[in-house]
C-alpha cells in the first residue's frame, strides 16, 4: 500500500506514456518519506508496539501519534534483565490496567489497577537510601489506532507535493520550443514544461505550500521524558 500510485499521478499530469514512470515513482517515494518524517510516524500504520519506561506511578503515557487509540491488544510488564515478555508477564485488561485519555494533556495513558508501575532503586554514592529511577523498557504495549482521517489527509498531501515537485522541474527541465511564428507571435512549448517554483520561506521543506498546512494538525509531539 502507498499514499499515491503511478496511475493517479499520471492522470493528473496528463501523461499517458511510460517514459517517465521511474522518475515519477522516485518523486512519489521522496514525497512519502518527507511526509512520514514531518508527521513523525507512518500514517498508513494502524498497529503500534512500544516499549515504555515504567515510572513507579499509577499511570503510564503511551508515546502514541495524535490519533484515536481504538484498542489495546496486549500489555506486558517485566522487571527481568533481559526482559521477558511472554504469558507469564501478560497483564489482564480491566483487572491489571485500563486505557484512558489524560484530562490535561489529552494523551492516551494506561492506568495500573491495584498496583504501581515498576521502578528501579539503585545505590547512590554518599547516600544512605537508594536512588529511584525509571525501569527502562519494562512495559511492552501493543495497540491499534484509527488512522482514517490522517490517511486521507496524507494521501491528498502526497498528491499535491508530487505535482508541485514535478512541475518545479523534478524531471524534464524547462521544456523546449518546438515551433514558433512571426506575425501572431505564436509559440509552442513541449509538454514536458515545468514551471520553476521556489519557497525560500519554507520551514517544512515541502515544495507545495499546502502540504504543511494540511498535515500540521496531525504531527506527533515527542513525549517528554
């Protein structure tokens, strides 16, 4: 699956031959990579697996993209080194944990029921007591998101960016004059003509000025550690 296919972009550009297929596919691949990087995640993905640092508290925030979390498939908790994520460390939904949205941040989080998320106590030089630190990668979470909205936006953004890149001279140069005239000042330019476009003020690296505006509401904000 991809955000854009050759048939669609060729139809939009009015290209019926296969001469430029390889170049067009390169433009598509580049635009998709740019969109993934800008968003901070793959908009086509629906299932995520994350290994979270447990903090010893009641709640644990998912480092999730800004999409609705449809369901949690599984949660494992392990303090073993190396970590063991099997049936012996599998937690039970609504008995050991539950999913909710944090009221202040809006981020999805797991609430531990009847216990605390694990933490590590390490010896500290010059102190009688130990130092409490997060248990790194102690919780494995698999969950499913609803990506219908962002996928539609990303597909539209990919099309706009590919059109902009192609017309900005990604292939074919500036075209050539194939015929002309004197009295009527008529001129014919090859169909490969690309209008050069520049965005010196661009902060998102997209050629199309619409792409960043379309995607900005779906960007992932890194989880503060």
